[in-house]
C-alpha cells in the first residue's frame, strides 16, 4: 500500500519512506531525511536487560516462601542462570519438599529463622553451581551477578570466589553482606525497579505491549 511521504512533495511514494512501530503507534519516516539514530527508538540498557533475564529466571523458582532469580554475566554475555528452590531430584518446595519453608508458611518461625534447615538452594548459589556443573569459568574478576535480591553472606562468599566483582540487585535481603563486598573490592548497584516494570510492560500482554508486525 503506497503511503503519502511526510516530507517530500512527491506524493504517494513508498520507496523513500518506511514505517516504524516501536513507540506503539505507527509512524512514517522518510529515508531521505531520517535523523539517525532514530529518535524515540528504545531498548533496555545492559543492566536492565540482564536484570530482566534474572526476573525471567525468578518465575521458575519452586520456593513457596520467596522467589529469586540470578544471572552471571561477563563481557555482556550471560554465562549462567539460577533460581531458588530445592535441589534437582528432591520434591519441590511448593510440593512440600522443604520442612523449614512449610514452618515459615505456617507462621511457626519468623523470616530469616531456621535457614540452616532450609533445603532451598539460593538463586545465586544455583547460578554459581551452573558454572561448576558446566565447567564455565566466570573469569578473573570482571564478572557481574544480577540478582533480584541482594545476595546473602554465603552466596557473596562463593560469588567473589569465582571472580564476581560487581553485584546488581533489585531488592534488599535482610542479611547484609556489604562489608564482605567492600573487602573483596567488589561493588553493589541497586537498580531502579521502575525500569524493570517499564520493560515488563513492553512485553506481550503488558500494558504497553509493542505491536507485532
Ligand atoms: Zn523453600
Ligand atoms: Zn544466598
């Protein structure tokens, strides 16, 4: 279907124009005068992109108390993924596999209590074990861990051991490992949740879903 060129006076001319829909509405851009890069074109930053991957992993968590997702990244490439839950081959937490989580759901213990009896692996630990299982080297100190919750002390110990020097987190875990992070010359960045909410809204079914052509 020919479209009327918005800038030239040549009349209907599909050859010099193309349509873009990334803002949610179709706009005609004339190739002859398009301002490169296209204004209004948007995509997540690296940090946002990898946190979205962690959010995606979180959906697969089998723990009924809390859902967490984590990914390990080096040089803008995702090396490993993890979510929290009982070990493979053990009954899922939501199926009654973890006695401690049952007690927590029953209100018999408080948040943070009885963690030494919890059978659920942390998301960060599972991402680290993903590296171990598949023989992936996280590198000599330039890897980043994205996690939907700031890591506990135990996971932080393991993470800095495999070479993670940057943590990007969305929420704060009650246990504070910030001193270890500092001692290991690593850093923690807290990410703005609004940004993740925004990108989630652009996904299929979201409130600002990008139309598919
Ligand atoms: Zn659990
Ligand atoms: Zn942990």
